[in-house]
């Protein structure tokens, strides 16, 4: 990918000799880039914006804005620039990042601190983890982060550092950080001609058995994707700074709204990348309250579902029949879901769930030996699985604080052999979310089928969901990426 570096003539010390050695790099001034000459118009080029300011309607702002209009990849992009402008907003910072900030700065004696982040690095090694996390959140080359402590350390402001403001004693470090960044982002070896697109596959090795895809499945997908013209590479949240080097993002990590998976999906989507699953799908699928209302309003059959809040709590308790199932709105993998056998258990669980959420779902309990899982992509059914309940348990996954989770057995069927009614209600439910990759959970009772939930980012494990289609499952997903990229 050709790289366009935008910076003032007097700031060209930043890269040292690597600017001249990299034949794929074009260095221009802000005015040269904004003039729109033919040499800066190349589609899909990476535009590294080193302007001295990104403030609204400044040259730096317009460089990133016009890069997006030209179907190029600005670094930083306009969304990042806007996020820096509102960085005081506590809603922008995840709880995980807030905890990391407080832990990293806990040893300081003063109550104010400024951290300079250069391509995700800081001169002090003890701030390496914090610097990379901030770089992943605010994906800009040079960041100045200001913190204050009251009871806890908090991020108060994030701003870009102009090259002219980088201290003389930091410049050698910054130049080296720039060389590392560009050498990692733009490999020296050329692409094979048949690999037309670069795909980032976001995963978290620490998820273990709860990961949406096992290691074998990820390797199979990467191999099949290459045959379809896609160079797929595994990345983690720590690699967020390189996200916009890719054409597309495939999320294979458990998603949540207040989480880096959603922020990265949103950033990729806003930058024109193809994303599965897209931020809208994540937003709709990860909240069970939204799903319950959506399915009910559109006539999709579901178990009887009630939303409880403190205002109607007493009334619901009096009317409830048992057993019933309580659900936190944003739970996943059978976690945050509990069964109440009687009123006492119900009240105890309700009190516990209210500690984390103002709303709790209570659902009719439907006893079944298994749940159907229908996998869909682009509105078409891919696979059908029966997930049996874990041994001695009423859910497909049994979680124990002392041991690893255990799962029931599974059966994978050709989609043609799954009950037609089951596939039909699954398609009906998925269509309300979008055209991404979904797993629809369906219960069967007396010949009728009821949608339990729609999952973005469904499991794709070797020997389970791919047992029937094998490599064809991954091929269909890869071809969906190709179609989306070509239509873009």
C-alpha cells in the first residue's frame, strides 16, 4: 500500500533516513496534499497526518477529512480527532482502561501527571502498557494525555502533540518509534498478486474455551481466505494502532458495547472498512432487553418475556410463576443467566442482578434437552447445530468458579435436515438485526419454535459448527468479505 506522509518541511527530521529509503512513501506538505494533485489521489493509500494541529477546521482536520473522502486511510482518522476533542467524557473511557490508568499511576506522589505517547510508546518502560492502551483508544501518532487524581486517577484531556512541540531530547526516541511503526505496518515483502485484500482477525488468546473460534478454526479460515484472495492476519487489542492498515475486520472475540471490540468495530466501520460483525449488530445483539422488544414488536415467537425494574418489581413478584429464568441484559455464554425455582430464589437473584443493571429480564422457563443454533450470513442459513444441555445442568454451558466451564454434547446437521420452521424463525429474527454473521438460538416445544436470542459473533469451532461444511463454511465467509469489498 502506498503511503503519503503529510508534514511541514521544517518537521522532516521526524523520520530520519527511513523517509528516503522507503520507495512506497511520498512526503508532501499539508497544502500540497489539500491541493488534490494526481500524486496524492491514489485510492486506499495510507495518509499519515503529521500536521501541527487537528483542531476543527484546521489544516490537520481537513487533511484527514479529505483523505476519507478520497477513499484513503487517514492516520489519525476524523473519528479519532473528534474523540480527542471530547476526551473528558467519561463514557468514552472503558472501565478496563480506567482501572489501568489508576493502577499505572498509583505510585505517583503528585495529583497531576502528563504522559507523552509516541506511536504507542513512552520513554519510561513502566508506562508501556498504559501507553499502548491509550494509543489503541486514541489512534494518533503523538498524544499528550493529562491525568488528575482525586479519589482515583482519571484521564482529563487528550490532545495531539505537534512535531514542533516534541522536546529535543525526545526526538531520537520518536524517530526510532516511527521507524518501528512503519516497518511493522508496511512489510518489505510484496504481496502475492492474487491476494487482493488484507483482513484483520481480532481475537483474544486469553479467552480459552470461551473464545468464539478455537485456534484450529482460525488457522483453517486463514488458509481458506488466502485461496479467495484475502491475506488474513490475527491481531489482538494491543495491535489496534495498526487496524486501519487493513481493508476489513473480522471479529473473533467476545463482543460487548462497553469494550474495545465495539470501539474497534465502530472505528473500522467509520473508516470505510468492511466489518463482521458491524457495530450496529453488536449494539443490537448484546443487549437482551433490546432484543426482547425487537422480537416481540415484529411478531417473532419467543418465550413469554417480562422486563423488570424497581418500579414494577413488587407487582411482577406477585404474578410470577416458577420456575423462571432471570437474565442480565448484556450477558454472554450462559453467564449472567440464572433459574429461580421459587419466590425466595427469585427475590435473591433479582436483588443481585439489580446491583449491575436497572433492568432485568425474566423469561418463561422452557425445559428442553437441547437448543437449536442456526448460523446465518448475508441472510442465508449456513449451519444447524443441536447444543445439548451440560450434564446435570439446565443450560448448554455450566460455569463453576473453581473449574473450567463444561459443555453439553453437540450434533451438527446439514441445513437441509433442520426443521423448516426452525430455520424460518431464525431467518426472521436475524433479518431484524442486519445481514452480518449471526447465530440464532431456538427452542423447540411441541412442534413449535421460539427464538431465545440472536448472537452476533457466533461460535465457529473446528469439528463443531464446521463439521458438515468443513472448509466450505470458511470459504463462504471469505467470499462474503470479497463481495462486500468489491461492492465498496
